[in-house]
């Protein structure tokens, strides 16, 4: 279980988050949407244990994240953050234990649609390809909690759908709790059990919308479209 | 109207300039660009030759290029030259080896540990400003006129650029990448091996290039003052014997050795820093 209680995070003189109560149950898939600059990445960074100073509490499975974060959290950052000197395979290896075989890594690379690019360097990849390497690295771990910051933002529509399905598969395999930040309301609703809408500056929770559908889902389902409208309304678009 | 035209004119010139600055392709003549670097030196040698034959310079001040060449060919044939050359190269090699190693050790320690940096950096920063010649008497006093004084002096020269570049390189490592290894619980040693050292490698090589360059400067300082062999000794011997051909030839040899070593380090740099630029 991932939880924050009256989380307030201040950078110098900007208040990024104010009094945010956020929770994701074990195995739950929660999407977080909100306008640019409302503190979505900040929320993930706090949960990942990358921010030391904040008010309120943030915990994963009851353990406060302040102390370097939980060992069982996989993070995909908003930017790919690949090691420029390492091949795609070596970059993905970072997400695994030392002892992993090349075959297992290459499987995962294949799953994100980058078969044949195992030995490529990051500079030879497009933005969307680099993003998928980062996704593979984040999922490699098989962690109990996955924190994903706009992992599909640079992908074309078709690749995006493929990678979304891949994410759902991986989640089923490892039964992880997922927090996905996205700008794409359709994606947020299609993937998640619940959509948390952040708003304003400083960011606060403005709505919490259940997605009343089992998986697998049909992307054109009426109820998805309805939910989407509720999220869009909450966003004030 | 006029102002608009002027403005366009300026833009056009600006565009041509940027295109010209960006153009790094081999020139249109189809000459390999490396060979072009030899054109001006070649012309200088021709000019030098003409200045002597026209009597502008007296041969006892500046010898003709051919005189320099024949002197050194003769010294090569008698074997004398190789003795001097190999001694100098050996000194530089050992000096670079020790200096670069020490630079790597200190650069790594100060780069990784803030306390070490606070303790050592101010001292090392001020030591780097001591001119090479100023060390010579002290080292002679400490080590005598043997090899160790010279090698230590050269090592000192090679040390500072390596130390400075590596230390700042490690300190300046991209925080974003460190967050990645933090999140994926990469161990400390693994983090050094996979992230910190590769990230600092470009800086290290810039440092080594500078260090090798300084090693050549310091070897001259060492050999001019206290040596019975070596290129620097040859240089000062040329003055004692009033042989400008030996002086000029030694200077040219220093230039080519410095160049060769720089080309070597540059090749190494391209090889090791295979990513980006
Ligand atoms: N390191 C930082 N230093 C200072 N201010 C920061 C820092 N990181 C974020 N902020 C501020 O915190 C606020 C929230 O930033 P955050 O990156 O969380 O937004 P976001 O919701 O992820 O936006 P986007 O959708 O554009 O990615 C912004 O006002 C930003 O300027
Ligand atoms: Mg963000």
C-alpha cells in the first residue's frame, strides 16, 4: 500500500504540493492527471524516496519513504535518463540483479519493441525508443510498486497502445501496485482502477474518480467514455 | 525601406557565417585536411631557407634548415641522438605514469569525498600555480641530480591537470543519473564502475592530455638544469658549444615529440569516449 498524509512539499519558495492525501491499495492501478506544473512528478519523487525534505508522511507498505525509499519500488522518470556510454542492454541491466542473463534482458527489450537494438547506444535512439528502454529498465525489477511518470508521452498512437497492453501484462505477472502519471485522460482511464486528479498551484487533490470496469476492457466502452468525461470535468477543461 | 534591406542583408551574412562555421567537411580541393596543416609550416621552412641564403640572418645566429637536418642525421647515424631521445622519452613516460596515477588517486578521492576535497583542494589549487622552475632547486636538494628528481618534477607537472579535471568531473556528475542508480539500488562499487567513472572519463582524458603537454614542459626544465643526457641537455649543450643548429634541432624535436604524444592521447580519447561528440 502506497500512502501519503497531508503531504506538503516546498522547493525554496514554490509550494509544489499542499496537503495531499493520496493512497493506492496493494495491487491497485492509480492514474494521476493534472495540468503541467501541478506537482505530479513531485508526488512520484517523494514516493520514490528522492526528496528528503517534506511535511506530512509518505509511506510504502507502512515504511516511511524518507530514508532513501523502499527497495521494492521501480521508477520510470519523465525523461529517459539512460547512461550515454552503455548499450541498450546494459542500460536495462541496471534494473535487474547483477546475475541476470542476457537472454532475459533481451526478452524484455523485445517486449518493448526494440528487438535488434540491444547493442545500440542511447544517442542512436529516437525519443520514443529511449523512453521504451527506460520503461523496460523500470519493469525489469519486478517491483511491488511501480511509479511511472508519463512513460508513453513520446510514443505514436499505435506504439502507445502496444506499450500500454505490455504494461498491463507485466502488472498482472508481478501483481504490482502502480501509480501512473499522465497527461492523456484516455490513457489514464483505460489503464487505471482509479484516477486521481490534481489541480492548482500548489497542487492539491481535486477529484478521485473510480473506473467501474473489469479487465480486459474495450477501449470504446461507454462507461470508459463516461468516466473520461468526469475526469475531464474535474480538470476543468 | 533601407532599414528593412539592411536588416535582411545582415541576416544573409549571418546565415552564411553560420554555414561557414559549421562546415567541417574536407575542403573542396579534395586534399585530406591533415595534409593542409603541413602547408604553412612548409612555407615557413622555405622562407627560413630563403632568409639564410639571402643573408638576412647569419648562420651563427640561425642555421639553414639543411644544416640542422644534416647535423641531426649525423647524430642519428653515430647513435648519439638516440641516447638523448630515449632518455628524455623515458623520463616523460615515467613522469606521466606517476603523475597521472597520483592525479587519478587524488582526483577520485577529492571527487568522491567532500571532506577530502575541503582538506586537500585549497592546498593543491595553490600548488598548481608554482612555476615549474621554482621546484628545481628543492628537488635537487632532496633527490640529488639523479633520475628521481627529474621524474618527480615531470610527474608533478602531469599531476595537476589530471587531478583538477577528474575531481571536477566526478563532482559534476549528472544528479539525474545518480537518482537512477539510487532508485534501482545499484551498489556503491557498481555505481562507481557503471556510472561515476564512465561519466568522469571524458574529463580524465582532457586532464591526461593537459598532463602530457605539461610533462614536456617540465622535462625541459629538469634537463636544462641538471642533466648529462637528454634532449633538454642537448639544448643547453648547444648553447655552450655555440651550435645554433643543435639548439634549433632540439626545439623542433621537442615540438614533434609533444605533437606525437598529443596525437596518441587524442586517439585514445576518441577510442575510450566513444559516445557523443
Ligand atoms: N527541483 C525543483 N526546484 C524548484 N522547483 C521545482 C523543482 N521541481 C519542481 N519544482 C516546481 O514544483 C512544481 C511542480 O513540479 P512538477 O515537476 O511536480 O510538475 P508536474 O505536474 O510533473 O508537471 P509536468 O506535467 O509539466 O511534468 C512546479 O511549479 C515546479 O516549478
Ligand atoms: Mg512531471
